[in-house]
C-alpha cells in the first residue's frame, strides 16, 4: 500500500511492504548517506531525525514514520547542522567516515535541545553512536566547537 | 634512468627479497630533520572530510548499478558438519532468484577452490550463495535451499587441541643462546601465565563487493585494504589480464586488517555476476561479518624471565599457544619477547592450534599486540621482584641493536619516549595514587613499551600532473581506509610543488590508473608512498621552473616556487604560478616517482611507550581507564592532526581489548555466542579516557627522502599491557586473563 513519507521537507510516495525506514530511505529514495551497520539498533549508523529526535532507522517500520518529519544527513546542511559538519572536519572527528552521518545527526539533535552541553551530556547523548575507528575524543571536541560557534 | 635493484621488503615482520624498479636519475634529497617545511608537520584537515561529514562519501555498500542482483550467503549453523542435502534447484525455482552456487557447483573461477565447502569447519562458514532481484527474494532462496547437515565433532578448546597436537602448521622454536641455563643461573626469576581474548575487527562497513562484467572485463567495487591484491587475485581466479580487472575502493568503512585482497565476497560476487549476466552486490550482514569477517586469535602465553639484581635481563623463555581456527598466517606473538630488550639467551616456542573457528587473520598489530600484552606484564612482575621502578627496568635493558639480526636500528627514540611519557603522565608521583582516595576507588599507573616494524619500502609509485590553471593532481595507489594517508600525500605533494594545499588533490582507491601502492596494512602506506609522491612532485617542480626560465629568460637556478608563486632570488620576478602554466594550454606537466629501497645494514622499526592510569572499584569489580599517555617514535610526522587520530583509535581498541572485547565461544556447540554488535562490546564515547599524545617527531635520516615511518599499528600495541600493569599497581593483583570483566576482577581481588 502506498503511503506518503515526508523526508527532508519533500513528500515521497512509497510502498513500505513491511520494510524498515532505513531500507526505504536507501533503496527507494536513494538517500545513501544513512548507513546500515548492525541492523539491530546497537550502533547508531542509521540515525535520522524524526520530528527532531534521533531515531535508529533500522528499527523503525517505514509505515510508523508516516505523518512525521524525517530529516536525513542529506537534509542537514544549513544552520547548526552545517556548523556541526564544519566542526567535525576541522577537529578531524571522523576517520573512515562510515558512522559519521549518524554521529552528525545525533550531535545536531543534541545541540538543538542542549545548545551548550557538558562533557557528560555529550557522552550520554552520543553513547548510542559507535565509531570503531575511535574518533570519540575529537567528536567530543567537535561538538563543543560547534556549540561555541552557534 | 630506470633500474632494477634487488632489495628486501617487509610486511608485518615477513621479509621478502624482491626486484624493485627505481629511478636512478632521482636526485631528491632527504629533508633534513630540522628542515623548514611550510606544510609538512602542520595540522591539516582531511581533503575529503567534508564529503564524509555530509554523507556524500560513497562506500562499496552504496554502489547502485542498474539491474543489480542482491546476494545472500547461507552459512553453516554448526562448528563442524557435512552437508547431507542442499536443494540448489529448489532455490533456483524461487521467483526472482537468478543464480545459486553451492559446494558442488561448477564454477568459472579456477583458484581458491573450493569457494564453498561441503564440510564446513566453523560456524558461519559459507555453504551456498543465492543472488536474486531483491534481498527478500535472495533470503527466500536461501530458505528454499533447505540445508540439512550431519553434525560432526568439533574442537574449540585450545588446551584440548594442544594435548591432541592438532596444529595448522608445525610449532616453531626460535632460540638464541641458552635460555634454560641462563634462567637456572639467574639471581632473580619470575614466571607469568595469562590468556588474551579473541578480538573481532568489527569494521562498521562489513566486507562487501559489487561486481559487474562487460564481456571479459570485470569492474568491481570491493571494501578492501588491498585493491591491487584484489585485482591480481581476481585476474588469476578468472583467467583474466590484470588490466581487464578494475577494482574500485574509494571509501572503505574501516578494515583494521580484516579486509585483505579480494576475499570471499568479491570472488563470490564476481562468480554470481558471471553466471547471471547482471551486476551482483554481496554485503555481509552484521552476524555474518562477526562470524566470518576475521579475528585476532586468542592466546595463552607463559613468560619466564631471569635477571641479575641490578636489573639486567639475562634470560627470556616464552611460549604461546594460539587458537588459530582453521588456519592462516601465524601471528608473530613472541616478537616482543625476542626483540624488545637486550638479551643473549632467549627461547620462544609457538604452538598454532587448529580449532573449529574461522581462520584467524590480521587485526591491527597482529600477534605483536597480544604478545606485548603478556610480555610487558611479565616485565612489570620482574620490576616488582627486583623492587625497581618499571620504567627504569625498561631503560636499563634498552637496545639500539635488533636482537634477532644483530643489525642496528635505522633510528630509535624509545628512551626519549620513556622520558616524555613519564613527564606527561606524572610518573614520578605515581606512588601517591595508591594512597586512600576521596572517592574510595583504588588507583594505579602502569606503563608498557612498543615495538613494531613500519619502515615501508618499494614497490610504491606516484604520478603528479600539473595543469594550466596551476592545480596538481596526485595519483597514488593508496586505499585511504580512514587513516588520512591521501591527505598526507596531498600535503607532501603541495610542499614539494610549492603550491597551496587547496590547489593539490590526491587520488587513490582505483586500480585503473595502475599506479601501484601497498596494501593499507602493516603501517607501511606513509613510509612507502610519501617518498614516491615527493619524487614525482619534485620532477614536476623542476619542469615548471625550467619553463619559467624560458618564459622569463632567466637561469633556472635563480628561480624558486613557494605558496603558488614563482620568484627570482633577486626579487625581480614574483608572479603567480599560472603566469607560466597558463601557457601550457591543454598540455600538462607530468612527473612520476617511485619509492627507493631502504638502505642495507639497518633494521627499521617503530617504538613507543604508553602509560595508563586506572581506577578500580573493588566492591563492584569495575575498572575504568582514566588517562592514557601515548608517545610513539614513528619518524617525521606529516600531519599531526590525523596522526593523533590514529593514536586515539589504536588506544581505544587497546582499552577495549583490556576491558570489554572478547569473542565468547560456547564449548558445547563450538558456536560464537556474541557475534552481534549489542553483545560484542566495542567502546563508546562514554568509555573514552583522556588520551594525551606526543611524538618525538624526529625524521629517520636512514629512510629515503621523507624520514617517515608508519603509525597504524603502534598505538594499539602497548595499551592493554599498560592498563593491566596499572591494575596490578592499583590492586597488588594480576588478573590471569583479559579482558578485565567484573567477574575476573572480583576473582583477582578475592
């Protein structure tokens, strides 16, 4: 059955067929920045914003996202999100880059609700985003830098 | 003029004599250790950072070709079995299924046979692969295979394998002098036995390949650290010319050693694509990746040391029992015992036990990391027995001579690393940590030393092309798996060309240009590729200045180029590079460079020291790493920004090896029970200690032209040992196995 998903401010007609939001984003809408890494909500590589909150798209049925505002990494290029991306590059808060879209999504959501986070708040908000390369010290610095520049 | 020279190359301690193509006319002089360089040595953000941060980086899993089929692997559910029945035709009858291969299928690939085994030797071993129009149809095809297996006896207990003498290769006995006699004569002796865990590489992008044929030409995207090895393997397997195989690997979502060459995924995808006549995409799911992506082998090591009262180590006797799984190259676990300190009487016995797990493979500093974890704890036990400061004991037994070959090291700043690490960590006051703490926790500080190869060598090539707009493109054979080596190539080229960074771009990740670079492993990319890049860029600079001489009718020797401007020494000429390059029209200035051999008579190694501070909650058994100081001697640092990232990443993987990561195998079934991301515990941001980093940064004058060594492996090597030593300092106890889970900690403290 066809449903309408609102992704990055645009309305898309899709057929979820019981699939997760991540599959629809990547396979139907070709929004390839959102990554699959574990498929069980353990790593955050697939994080997208649903009504401004970070959600693991690998666990969310696409149908459940109907009527909500979905923003993927591709929709994050202005304002605070842009500052986050610039800070990630400047601080080298990324290595292979595979987890980075999810990190940027989660960091943007954190700064939207907590514009000047403490180290502990960053750790709490970002603990669901795994980075196997170990960019964590610089992710923390990048978030503090983006907070300072906002 | 090009010449062949005979030289010795090294990859993770394996030496090979090869012919290397070198350019005799290359007169690029080494940068002096104190050379005033404008870009090299300054922090530079990655040239592709913005693409990665914006989600625009295209990994193998992101490749989308029209008509692509999706492949799903059927894996053995048991540790050892024999296929009784497998309904390939049943799978082929599933709507949407286009190709199916099993153990008995006739394949067009001719090597690595069999690709699929009818008698799988480990849980997760590929038994069949189905390619279909959709992932869902492929999964339906796998179900229709209706695999029926006879379960055969398995062995996953390494001690049992040792008793039964089940080895993947003959045990090795590497000795010099007589360790037994020296031990018997020693004034002080210690002995330590401990276990290190199996550790999964867990790259977040799993092994993946997308294959597409056009006639007898294969184009394939592979998530690999070694695109040229993949190309050669695929060409051999399918009987193709190398130039008819193009491997693309622009962005790789982590490797850590697990992604060597083509791998099963690329071979299977290419085979299925050939059968179906359509592109095929094969991406491991997470469980498949954790079962079959690779593993640092678990080990049980025993180290016996003898010393005189003054702290001189007189005997080293070490043995290692390694759980190899189904096979693979034997990791050099006892290299630290054999080489880290001066000692004439050494014996090292290694037993590679065959078990029903996947063949172990390379994981960042394979062998040396787990060997250091045991050996450096034994060194601390010796310090305790001697009542000597652990760093002082290490200093006393320092050597500038490779203990195996007898040759001097090309450079060695280990003593400077000790001093700097001690200063940064506050080592002198470590005793105060053991006084009662306000928060009730126990605290301690421990150190460990690091040795690794990392000198690089030929063959490695680069080409530089300067266009009429004054922009340069550097073509390399680099796979930048997250290390930042492409940005280092950009920096080195810009430095040599005298161009601004923004006008230079380094490319890699594609075999089509056929500009060879080594596999992204063994800490060899930077030391191998940077001299080749510099040499290519130097040729372009020379040509540019010659052309400038023509334009301005001035002797070439009176001209120089820097910051994108060409200047004469008398100041009369000071113009943008484009004043000259614009006259090229559509022509370009090209230069190619190659890596010369390392000089004979030296052995090239990297060194370092880490100091960890931990807290221990004796009631809960919880260990937290509070701070790690890491000082590594890897020669000249090209880009301190990405270099520090490498160190942070290595340290964090070492912290996890010490505290949380362990592949747990059910002995009853032989099946790994935590081959997922929710229960295989890699570190999170909340587990991250403060990491303090420094480098002596002194160029190795015996290495060609850039004085750089590799940095991929060094930072993971001493971390776990330093943490375990800090734990022992805090508690007075030593855990006999890592990781330091609460259970093990409480047992150690009981």
